[in-house]
């Protein structure tokens, strides 16, 4: 059965007391608002917190008891941001440390230990998402080898866990593994597919303009697995020239908002951030913008969203996948698009339950 959850990287706390306080403030009220006995979480822990829990089984058991008392189940973890995910400016820092850096391996291994201790007893497996090696530059053949060696070392850790834990590499525009096609080509000859597969973020997929159904099939054909789907939607702009004023509202300073334009000649034009796109792209074809917008709230015209891509993906992937709602951008949305965070998260999960025939954890 599909397990539905929401990702806690929307909350900024980077210590255990703060994390529990924010779960009390947001996750528990979301569960109550949905009328659910249990609520699934895609847990994000900064590296220092993950290290502390991984080094103490006593503290890990205490943390699980705190979650159980609140009716919360950790069914997946997001190990993409290492820390500082709610700093005033994140941008390219979110891609550090790369998979060439031992800190990335240590952090991910700590998350494996934590998830092994938190995974509900009835879960078939747990998934941990990670960055697509790093930002695209600089990157050398030596980096390629170092990343492959680090993933091989992580695989040895995954093979030794009590519970089945899998790593999910998440393609993202502008990174070394920019698209699903890039990721499949890189992973297939290098990893053990029993333990390493893909995290299919449907916002990132939509930005690439790839066909959702064919993308899912290409992963399966390569012998790889979609470990989890991050249910997210990008901004879609059919006529960018008519939407500059509205798009400028989304050009906020914290996160990178990569833009892709589908040019009439069939090529995909690129910009690494929305302000750059507004200045440099010709705007003669539709744009998709890497800005996670709420699933349940279609932006006002002339803007739109790509929830249709999400729907197509979930109609195609196997029915036992983890689905993690990941709208981490609530606090940087333009003011007129924001709403109370409890109401917003609950509305997204309710939308996913109803529209996609899913069930909260």
C-alpha cells in the first residue's frame, strides 16, 4: 500500500527540542485536522542532529517514543539538505557537501541508522533521498570515481541494517544529474539496484519537460527502482511575456529557482535562477520554474502549476511506493499565496488523498 506523508524540511528547527516543538505546533494539529490516528512524516534532520541520534540508541529510542506519543510515523527521510536549510540565503549551498566529501557519506550513514530505528514495524522498507551528487561544476573524472566509491561504501552499510533501507538519488535541474535520464545513465552501471534507486520529485521532473509516463518506464527498463515519489508541483507559465510581473513576485532570495523554457524549435533553454531567466531567456515558449507551489491551490492566471505531471506519475508508478508531499517553500511564497501552515499542509495531504486515491500513513 502507498504510504503518504509530508516532509518536515518545511520546519527550520535544527535541534531535538526545537524539532519536537515544531511537530507539536504543526504535525500534531495537521493529524488532528485530518482526523487521522497516525500521520506519516518524511523527516529532515540537520547533520548534527542525525549524528547525535545515530550515536546513541538510548536517545534514538526516546525520540521514537516521543513520536509515537504524538501519533507520528517516520516512513522516509530527506537527507538532501545537510543543514542551514532556512538560512536567509541558501541557493547553491544546499548542494554542499557533495558526494565527493566524506561528510556527505557520514551524514547519510547516520540517517540510515536513525531511520532503521524509527521505521514503523509494518513498513516494508524505508527510503532516504539524497542530492544528485552535487552542483554541475566543478566536476571531474576523479570526482566521479570518488562519488561512486562513497555510494559503494554506503551500500555496504545498507546491507547490514536490520530493516530494509534504500537510498533514493534525486535528479534536480542544474546538478550533475540534472534529469532522470542523466541519473539513470549514471546509476545503472554503478550501483546495486536493490539498495540504490531514484527519488522522483515531480516538480523537478516537470521542469525538465520530460514525458512523465515514459520517464517512469525508462527507470524500470534500466533495472532501477523509484524508491519514493516527492509529490510536488512547479510553476507553469504558458506565455512568460504576459506574466513577468507575477513571476517577479516569486523571485525570492533564499532558494534557487531554476527555469526551463521549451523553445518552439524543440530545444530546452536554461537559466539557473528566476531573476536570470527574467533577464536572459527569450520567453517565446512556455516556462517551468523550480518553485514548489501548493498542490491544492492553483496559482492565479497567467500562472499555472504542474499537478498534472504528479497525477500522471502516480498513475504509472507501482502502488507500494512512498509518496512524500514536499512543499518546503510555504514561508517564501508571495504574501497573497500564503496561508496558515497547518491549514496548508493539511489541505495538501487531503488533496493528495482525494485526488490521487492515497491514504495518510
